[in-house]
């Protein structure tokens, strides 16, 4: 492993993989609504909103955690790759926060209560169609923009593992007690 590689503590690694699994689940659940019958679409929507809020809390905490902790130091590479890596990592965090926040606000903008299982958080506003449409477009954008970012993230990890052989990929599986 490269001496310039900082790595991550176990908590960061667990949060990283939980975030990945939760976001993929919510994406698949959201995409199922597009092809579902109207009756099933309503059930899927309730499920998506429920899990979006329930998983949204730890997802937002993950974004805050990374903002507070920063990114681990990695071995130097060409400036353009370092810039691309930073854009991809920040972009993924923005997509997570954006999807959670717009998805949570959308029912309220539609004048509906936010229903999370048996918990009902009343809408604090009347229907605002412009805001609802804006939030829906933004939610779709955040919910789909992460795909090319994830592809770039995985390709970068594979580059580090197969070409650079510098331990960056393995740092997301093996904890470093002195890491972030």
C-alpha cells in the first residue's frame, strides 16, 4: 500500500457501502414506478417515500460526515485526474443530498402530507404547481445524474487497482485506524 494513501476508518467504510446500497435500492424502487400500473404505482410511491425518508436521514448524515471529515489523501496523479476524482466524489454527495431533499419536499409542494408509515407530517403549504414541477425535475436529475458519476467512480477505483496498484480500492474494504 502506498505511504501517501490515508485510507478510511471502519465507520467511514460502513457508511460508504450503506450509502451505495441505499441509493441503489431507492433508485430501483423509483424506476419501478415508471412502468407500474396506476394501482401498483401508488403502493410503490408510498414505499419509495417511506424508504426515501427513513434512509434519507442516514444518507444526509453521510454527506455531512464526508463534508466534516474531508476526503482521504490519495497518491498523487495527473492534475486532471485529481480534479475529475474530486468532481465525481463531490457530485455523488450532491446527488445524494439533492435527491433526498427534493424527494422529501415534493409531497408538501403538491399540497400533500408527508406520510412515513403511520407517521403523518402535515403539509405546511398549499399546492404550488411550479415548485412541485421544479422539485420533480430536480429530483429526477439528482436521481439519474449519479449513474454516470458512479461509472466514473468505479472506473477510477479500477484504475487504481489494476493500473496504479496503489491500494486506493482496497482502502474501501480494509480499515485504517489512522484514516478518516
